[in-house]
């Protein structure tokens, strides 16, 4: 691996069709091509020798030689357990549903990868849009005061409703407290400001999704105010465009590692959405079905996330079940989707 720097292959100026074949074959980094000749690469990717030669030339033209890392540098970034616990920040992004927040500890945790999964219509996108607005709650109100990167499904009119509800909530809290700091913070934030603080990206295939994730580190260094990344949905393009399941698993594993690294390095809360399918004869999304929910991307992806919340219907009511969390006990709570956003089930 000496002599060539690391670089994700999807960031190179190659035609989309070639990028698709490269990713499906399991290649991710330019160093994966070291030692390949055009004839061998053409067989591996099932492309012509001319296309294989073009790929190798593009890699050569867009990467420069570099010296290998000194021996032992693999361990240069290692940490002790004491360093890890002292560097841990107990910061969370609120969902605005107190029961879900308490179930997760105090909200969606920063520095971790949290997954919300469930059938279509259960509220995954609603939670994503809610988090994109609630991450902007000022620190004076116990919030993060951060910005958000949102990738995938997005309805700006719905976000405006949630943003206005948060502003109304802060103004009520400020008036009740008579705290000048809160009054000023509530008056300073507008719906327009909250929309400007959401960086939205729409992707069309899994190659664009992978390429975008690999360009995020540079963006995050330029925008340190970003404290949340929402991906809705992580599964869609991989369910419909991938025929090679082994290659898909390799790509998803690598993508999960990228997301976890981003969460840890930049102290972000990273949230993904996964659609689940039912196992049985009932129609997908049946509110009263008792059939078992099966993760759309299989168990391999389910093990990748730090926290996993399963959303489901029971007797016409939405529920959130904490299926996986290293610091909290498994728990199930009801929630509702109102015009204001995600909230507790009203008490009768």
C-alpha cells in the first residue's frame, strides 16, 4: 500500500456506470487497485480493457505519490479507557417527546449512531425533521444550538410547522421564567433562521450516497456548528439497486464505520432511518398486524448502529421500542405525531 494516498473511489471523476460496477465489486479506496493490470481489472469488474485502462489512468492522474506512514503510526491515535470517559460529553438532541427522550437517556446522544426503523408511515421521517429543528434549540433552553445536515426525504412546509412550534415553546418558557437570557434567545431565533441552518442534500442512487458521506469531513471542518446528521433513508438505494448481497454488505459495513467515525470525531449525533418489512401474509404497514418486523438490510446492518429504536403500530397507536442501547434498559413508550411535531401521548 506504499506510494499512494488514501482516497475514496467514488470521489474520482469517473462515469456513474463505472462507479456502480466498481462499488458492486467491493472496491472502495484507490489503494485497492494497486497491482492490478488492465486485463485483470477488466475481468474483475466485467468491463472492457479500454474502460479498465481509463479507470487506472484516472486514479493515477488524481492521486499523488506519498511516503508510507512510519512504523507504529497505526497506534498513534489510540486512547486509554480513562481518556475516553473524560472526553465523553453527555449531550443529546431532543425529539420533543419527553418519553422517547427519557428512554434514550435524554434524547438522541451525541457521538453515536442512532437508528430509527419501522414500516412506512410510522413516523421515521417526522422524527428526522423534528430532530433537524430541535437541534437548533439554544443552549439557554438546554438545547444544542447547532445546525443540521439532512440527507433524503424532506418536506420544507412540514419543517416550518415544527420550527414555529419550537419558537412558540421557547417564547412561553422565556415568559414564564422572566430570564433575560432566555427572552433574548427566544426573540433572536426565527423560522427563516432555522431553515437556513438545515443543509439539505437529495441523492438519487447509492453511489451519490457513498460519495456524499465521504465528502462530509471537509464540510464539517468548515461548518463546526453542525451537530446533527440525518439520513432518510439509509436503505432505499441499497434495496433497489444492489443485486450482489455480499458486495452490499461490505459497502454498508464500510459506510457504517464512516458514520461512526464522523459521530466520534466531530461530536455529532448521527441518525439514520431504516424501513422494515413484515414477515407474514399481512400487508406492509398494517396498523394492527401482529406479524414480526424484519430489518430491510438484514442483521448485519442492525449490528452496526450504537442505538436502535423500533417504531411500530399497536391497536392504532404509535410506539417506540428501544431495542439496542449500551447505556439504557430496553423500554417501550407511546408517542404521537401532531401538527407541532413529535410529542408525548396526551394524558386523558
